[in-house]
């Protein structure tokens, strides 16, 4: 028999996602049924003195929807069985573009009703904070704690079964911010925090782009047979870095992005057609030549080929790793990147490789060590967004993966033509676009 502490084990809980919503009629019906029962509970126990204002009613309904949807989702996940979330006033009453409607000041009251014995839609184990005495004056300091944990109650579990809810009934709400600005990392291993910002004409324009792309993808005929993928998870966000909208900006959030190239091509279909990946070749190096206004000095052939300088062609995977490391650093590396030594014979040192790169690419080598990597990501992402917009104007559905897009096989030729044209518009260079 499973013990209560095992059922609500923090190790099996994941963070609450306040942005899930119902996209099927059956899940919407389940949620409306529960919302009516919550309203009935409030009326019976007279927990409210007055009717909610229209805006507050929307928040009330959306909060219940978010809780129920994520509990449905976590119930269907083999690796988790519960959710953890904060209930402190400091968080729930704070204003943030990233927080989501459900993480508001009314959340504790709604959870109290959903978890009441006669309701039994949610099981709640309240979180706690620990403090310790830090000096002889008995001053206290925070010493860790645990967030509140939720799992589906028996009445919700029975409805998940009765309504035959699956992960395909779940989607992402449009309230989720699609432009994320991250602060600089405090150290290499830390996670960058989200940073608040004021909108301007530039961010409003970027958000309009992403809203249009997400609406297009949301309505597209996309299916995926991969067991761990949810084909409804299509809402994309652009994540910018170092408190600067000129850095980063890559697109994240699509179900296909965590799959390998082989898995994508085996399991995804668009408009009932098999898919192919159209990849920009050697994109970062080409972007560097554009930044340096050195398009006329672009070497012919493979830009990673250093055989003329004594580095065998077979070392190409390692050369690519070294060049990417250099581009994403402000100083030259002192050792080879992880897992790249195997690509080089023992006689070849890092110094040999860097010298060969400098000889091959003298016009851009100074830029490579200038810390320009995040600016290149911004240009790369802008190109991909423009490609998505151009394809959308042709009625072509495309799934982005940083420097590539996934399209239906029948659309590959048009896609390659558009990708080349968009890249040339941005850089003055016509790139290679290969089929993955």
C-alpha cells in the first residue's frame, strides 16, 4: 500500500505550469462542471459577500482552469504525480508579466475550496519555511523549506477517466509572455532570472510577430507519434539574454525541439505528409562575415576545412566545436572543448587549431573572440522568424529549430528558396540550405 508521504513525495513533484488551458470540448466541459460546483460551494457556505466583478470572474474561472489542467497533465505523466507551487503573498501579490493569471492573490482561497472534504478535487499539502538562530541575540535566518504540493483528488481522477482526458486535450493559454528577457547569469552554473521590462515599439512589434506565428502553428495540421511528445505544445517564445534585447532571442517551447533529428523525421507529420529538415549550413561563420562587411573575402568551399593548414578533413566535427566555443567566449580557450579531443590526432594541439582558424579566416578572427555570440543568436533568430513569416504567407507550416526548419516533404523546395532569399536579405550572402 502506498503511504501518504510517498504519494506527495517532493521528488515526484514538478513545478506548477499556470499557462495550460483546455483545447477540447470534453476538457472544457469537465472544467465548467467543477467551476459550477465551486460556485455552488461558495453560495452554500456564503464565503462571498458580493458577486464578482466581470474581471474578477474571468480570473476566478481561469485560475480553476489552470489548476485542473495542470493536475490532469501531471496525472498523465509517468515521471511525476504532483505539483509544487508557491503560496506566499510576496509572490502571489507581486506584479510580473511572466507570472500568469492563476498565480494571483485568490489562488489560496480557490485551493481551499477545491480541497475541501466535500469537494475532493485537489489534495493539498501545505509548504513550510525553516529558520535557524544565527547569533547570540537570537536573530533568525531563512534555512530552506518546501513549497505547497498538489495532486489530483479522487473526484478529479474519476472525471479524468469519465471524460477520457488525454494530453491532446491540453494546450497553452495566450496569456503566456512570448518575449522573455533574462538577466545575466551570476555564475556559469546558475540559471538566469527573468527580468521585467517596459514595452516599446520594438517589443510590441516582436510580440505581434510571435502572436501571429503561434496562432498559425496552433491551427495547423501537425501530428506526432513519439510517445513522450505532446503535439499540442506548439506555443513558441523568444528568450533574450543578459538584460539586452540585442542578445539571444532564439525560439523555444515547441514539442519538437527536445527530439532528435531522426525522431522528428520518423514521428512528425504536417498535413498528413512526412517531414524534412531544411538546415542553414555554417550559419555562424557566414553571419560573422556579414558583421565584418567582408562578404567579398568569404573563402570558397567548406568553411570548417582546415586541411590546407595541416588539420585533416576528418577533424571537422572537432573544428566546429572549437570555433563555436571561440565565438561564444570573450577570450581564447586554454583547452579543447569537452568531448572534442577525440576528433584530433595527438600531434595536433589547441594552438595549432587556433592558428589554422586565424589563417583561414583572418577577416573575422578578431570578431570571433569579441563575445559576439549572443548578438549572432539574435540575428540568427531574426532570420528564422522572417523565414517563418515568409513561409506562412505561402501557406506553408514550418517548425523552427534554431538554424533549421521542419516542413512537409512537398514544401521542401519552396522552403529552401525562401530560406536562401531571407538570409541574403539580412547578410548579402547566399547560403547553402541542406536537407537533414
